[in-house]
């Protein structure tokens, strides 16, 4: 899982943004909807044109959940289980919105495509990365980099990528 140094990077970044969950979360959502307009489909409750109050409110809830995860790095599953249950069983979020592939022991494997068959050299259909979790992670990291600039080092970005992927996996386990 996370090394001691990765944990330190995650906590250090969180210390810099704690208390600013609403504006950071709103910016994350606005960036997501602007760069990837089709993702609005996954947030129907916000409507086609969410206003600032809706973005601030939902963005704050999203990043407060990230804050809970930061406080429970040793047991993300237990910390996020109520939220995962809420999305899966109460809100009935469509599981097709949240496909997540867990990396193997050697990390994520990339297969080379050959020819125009759409198949990999192994003969299997190529793996297509998850849509929404990856896009959320990417947009959040852009927001972090924009605000923290030089304080958000490559090592911190890598730690946050690993951490947020773990959060996404936990959030989608209820759908399996």
C-alpha cells in the first residue's frame, strides 16, 4: 500500500488544503464539467447547468470524504464503507459510472495493440481505463498543482495518485 513517505506527502498536501474543501471541490467539478462535458451525466442531481452554490456544496462533500480518507490511511475500507454503501444501496448510483481496475502486483499493465483488430498481442480486447474515477483524480491533481504550484512536487503527485486510486477502488467495491 502506501509507504511512510507517501503517507507523509498525502498528509502534507491535505494540511495545505484543509479548510478549503468547498472552493477546491467546486473548482474540481467545474474543471471536470468544462473539460469533459459528458461527465455531467454522472451528476444529474446538479442539473445541466449547476450554479456556484451547488458546485460548492457537492465539491465540499466530495473533499470532506477525501479528508476522512486522509485521516484513515491505514483503513480506507472501514472509513469509506458508509459512503460506499450510501452510493451503492441508497442513492443507487449506476455502477457503470465507476468501473475501476485494480492494478496487479507489478502495477498497471499496459498491453500493446497490434494492427486494426482492436485486440492486444495476447488476443484479448484492450483494457480501457475507468472513466469517471480517473477523470476526477486528474482534475483534482490539476487543481492541487494550480493552487500549490511548487509545493506540489512530483513525488506528492505520485502519492496522491496512488491514494486516490485506492479511494476509488474502495468506493466501487460495493458494486462487485
